[in-house]
């Protein structure tokens, strides 16, 4: 079981990870709104910002999975013991 100081460190790390994710989302929205604006004001032909939206959007999705997905929860003592047992078996 993590000590009070370890729990505090884990909590700070999780909060920082969430803040970093939301900063990433904000940057994504601002930059892509700017690019769509450029596209619109230059004649609104072929929708080239779609490539940036899609490519960067994949990165944001992976960042969201890393921040809020299954692997983002703290490691439990049970998981540690299960991994130790698995490695001992071979």
C-alpha cells in the first residue's frame, strides 16, 4: 500500500497529466480554428485543414487514452503481486 507521500506524488502526477491533456486540447482547437479561418478567407476550396484536423486529432485521441484510459489508474498491490507470480512461473 502506498504511503501518504507516495499517494500525494501519484495524485500530483495525475493532476499534471490531466492539465497537460487539456492544454493539448486547447492548442488543438485554437490552431485548427485559425487554419480553418485561413482556408475560409482564401476561397474555401479544397478542405486542406482536414488533414491537420485528422492527423493531430489522432494524437489528441491517443493523449486522451493515455490520460483517462484503462492504463491511467494507479497500480495496485494485487497487480504487482500478480506480475511477480507470473514472472516466477516463467
